[in-house]
C-alpha cells in the first residue's frame, strides 16, 4: 500500500535518476515508522511528517549519489543523528560497509535497533566522538569515504572528518545555501589537513525547493599527526 511517504520518495528518486524497488520502499517505511515512534519519547529530529521526512531526510541523503558512485566502499557517516545520510545510502547501495557515528548515546541506541529491524548487513552504529576516532589507529585514515550532514562549520568539519579518510579517499560535506562563504574560510584548513576541494554541486531539492550544496573533498596527503585536536576544540576554535 502506497502512502504519501512512498509517493514523495518515488517522485524525488526519479528526479535524481534513481529507481526504488518494493523492498527499498519497505525499508524506508520501517525507518520512518521507527523514527516517528522514537521521536515521541526522545527528540531525534525536528523534521517529521511523511512529506518532510521523505524529502528533507531520505531524498536529501540520496543526493550524495550525485557526486559519489558508491559500490563496495567503507563509508563513515559522522554525526549521523537519526541515520542521515548513511542509512538511506545503505538502502540504495547495500554493498557498502557502513559505520554510523554519533556522540549522543540515545541516537546510537536507536540506530542499533534500526539496523536490526531493517536487516542492514555490514552496518554498525558507534557511540563516539570524531576527535577520539581520528587519533585512534583503528579508525585513522581507514575510511574510503566520510560523509557528514552535521551542523558545524566546514573548517571544523574538515578537522573532524579528514583524519578518518585514507589518502585517495573522499570527504563529502552536505551543506545549505551558505556553502560559498564557508569554503572561503575553510580552504586553508582543508589544505593543512591533507584535502583538496574537487567538486561543488549546487541544486534544489525536489518537491520542497530548498537550496543544497555538496562539497566533495579528496584526501591528497596524510593529515598531520597533531590533528584532530582534543574533543570540543575543533568546534570552539576552528582552523583558519
């Protein structure tokens, strides 16, 4: 049975050149229902309602595929919240290995339950901070792709994300309409951390025409060992 969520997903995906099977639609419905239920107890997201979630969470997450051709890569979603963009990307590209990271324990508990209920393989939810992971041999420069839709300035995000990316890999920052200004202040930090801006894609979301920007940064050199700085410092004192 098709509802507003499914109708919006189908239309939005079509505009992105994607086709959603019945199984994928069912997975998105499960994500929505579990998120709506959890949101009644704990605040996961301020965006609710079937159309809003379909476009501003699910379709917005799928836009990563405008600049990334995902297949079997090891993908880290940093500051994932209720699973965005990581879970929709996993539903669309099931062969990726996915690590969902958030510093809020309740959100990670929600994600662990979601992973089981959707039946996502090669997917893990981790309660941690990027600053700690970036200094750990287990995670430092191991990911082929790091994506983040977290609310932080680009120069702060670069310090959190680029240490996790292996040389040759990619960091994708999902931003709104103010991306140009952020890039001006972040270019030196990106270069210092071993990154090079490779592509910027600007567009409007389907159905709800809000502006978005995708900033694709390639890791071209190892990140200096002194980065990332200790927890909290990248956000308080971003590199300039």
